[in-house]
C-alpha cells in the first residue's frame, strides 16, 4: 500500500508525522517494511530512520536512483537552517544514518536500511 502525508517544508516533524500516520493506518498490522525515496522529506525535513524503526518495530529501507550525497545535505542544512540547535539536530540525524546503515547499490538503486 501507499501512505500520503504532509510535513513542514525544511521543518523537523517528518519522523513524528510519519510514525503517527503508520500507527493510525488501518493496515498497520500488515506493514512489514517501510520503503522511502530518500531521508529528507519536503526539502530538509530529515527523517530519523533509527527512531522511526524503533518506535514502529518495522524495518525501514531507503531507495534512491542517485547515490546519497550526505556531505551536500550537511552543507545545505548549515546554509538553510538559521537556528543552530535545529541544524545540529538535523546533522546529528544524518550522522546517525551513516553509523547505523551502509549504502549499497543493487540493480541501479542505492539502498540503505535499518
């Protein structure tokens, strides 16, 4: 199935909103995997995939056609986020992703999972 949701552009609510959406879905007992097209939603609203997987007890897989450019995302967060504490939290989430998952290329897609 497919879930649709709205999050703040460049905000910090993606993890909370997605978790709430999955938990309230009538299909939640059937969900075995959450597949995402990248970690940022709505610009630089970064998902904490470790927290999401832990709170939902469901594995998370990120699939992209292009190799994730974590350094470029880090620079974009620093440039676009005026609040230093918010920027630090987003950068910490990106660094956590690097630590808990590795990037693999499979059949033309780059994957990361937790």
